[in-house]
C-alpha cells in the first residue's frame, strides 16, 4: 500500500498540492520516484500492483491524474479513498457505519475539514455521503451533523495539529466512540478489494488557493536505477528479539502480549464514551496483530446475555462477513463467545469475548503477511486476562 497521507512528506507534498496542474505534476515525478524508492528499500511497500490511499474528496479526474503519474514511473496502482481505508483498518465486525473526519483537504482550500459516512456493504466499505465545512461552521452544519448522526463510531484523521481540535469538538454517536486514526493500521489493513462501489459522488469542495511555484525533481531514470540496485542488494540485519512476552494494561484489565509487538491506543481522549478502551498490538515484521477492547457492561450482564445481544447485532448486518458464531466456546482455557470476521480481502480476524461481571474483554487476532500464524499468541492473551483492583 502507498499512503500519501496529508502531504507531510516533502517529496510528495508538491504532487498533492498541484494535482490539477499537468506541468507541475510532471515536475514532481522525480521526487515521487525518490520517495517510492526509499519506501521500497525499507519494506514499506512491495513490488507489483499496489493500492494508493488518496484524499477522500478527490473525484475521478484527480485520481486518474495520480494513477497516471504513478504509471509514468513504473508503478501500477488502484485508488482507495482514505475514508474507506480508515474504516476497514479501524472498525471491528460489529460496526456497520463509520464517520471519518479528515482535517485537511488537498490541494489546500484554506483550512476546511471533510466528513464522510462509510457503510459496510457486502463485506466492503462504501462512501454513502459527505460534507465539507470550515471548523468554526461545523457545530451548525446540518450535513455534517447528518453524517456523524448516522454512524456507529467516528474516526478522526489528519495532521497532528488539527486532530485534537476535531476530537474535542466532536460528539460521540449514541453507543459509539471517537477514535484517533493510526497510520500504522492503515498501512497494514487499509487496502480492500477495490470495486466501483468504493468511489462515491463527493460534494464539491471550495475553490483552490492560487499560487505556488514549480519544483524540479530528480530524473526518473536515475531513481529507477537506484531502486533496482536497492532491490538487488536486499535488506540485511535483524532486530533484537527482546523479551518473549510482557504484561500490558488496557483499561482495568491486564493481558499478556508478545514482548516485541508495538502498541497503538485507539481510544482517543474519551475512553468512557461507550466504545470501550481499545488497543492494538502488532508484530513489526509481518503485521500480525492482537486487538483488545475493554467495555463496561450493565449490571446483571452475563456471557449468555452478551452473546444474545451480539448475535442480534451481527444478524442485522445482513452480510456474510461474520462466520462460525458460537455463544459458548473454550479458547485459552476460558469459556468465551467466539466468531470469525472474514472480510472480502485480507486475513480473517478471530474474535474471543470474555465476560466477567461488568467487564467485557474482546480479543481479536489476525495473521499477517508472513507464514506465521497468531494462534499461540492469541491463546496466551485470552488465558492471561485479569481484572485489576
């Protein structure tokens, strides 16, 4: 996957800002090729066809221009709207509709934000409606309110300086939460099987600011030679193995995870907004991951009542993404609720839900891009669940 982000990387910022100008795009090819060669060298992307994550507000003309520039330097790609990539990489199987807020538009329009309602249909994520507004106009914007009001959860994405502002001013949907997007999850799990349904009709964005000057980049031929040499040289060196396992705390629960896996918190600044406290632990080498969600239950809840409620929610979705639902299974030496989430593309995600009093701990396990499975690490995590205090 190629994630263009918001132009923070100087070698691609010029291309995103001048995507409507053919002459400026051509001037940016060398810089784009240099950035991609570095990405291939450090393993961020692989050779062969790739998905490219672009600003959601872009229509067919801009995405076609982007694909043309990538083709010109030898990269074949298919476009993925950013909102669809964020929904796929951050939403679990119980979520049907996500609202995605992007706090920067490219090309720059003077500070507008965009909001997109993304719905899961036939196992894929489709953009249903969108709104564009200045931050100060968001509270009174009816279209913005309609997007967020129809969502199960809200994901906020953008440059660091603006994301916190959006999180503070966004009201969580009923029964849902407001999450800060994690670019690592987008890179690992954001590329869906792309169909025509992914690209929706996006409302017009405000006019672009004038200005800007052409930049001169490296020649494509030189960069392609560097890429070839890099791939022939290969990658060397391995990271230290580190401790085998470590204890981690998620909400009021302690759990054991592999010692070298990286943690990402997805609960934003308001973990008690109804969506629970969420954390993802990912293998830095092949992307295997364990998702942990700790949710407070109503008094009197039992595993049976939670299983019945969850089964009803999954049944209402009306697709075949969730399979093998079991209200009483044994995994990691514990009685759990289990099911398997099977997206249209990418590895399946196995969920194991432990209920203890007023606490529900959901553990999701997904294999990565390598040959290693995640069963043992997942069983250890479920077996280790312990409430604190």
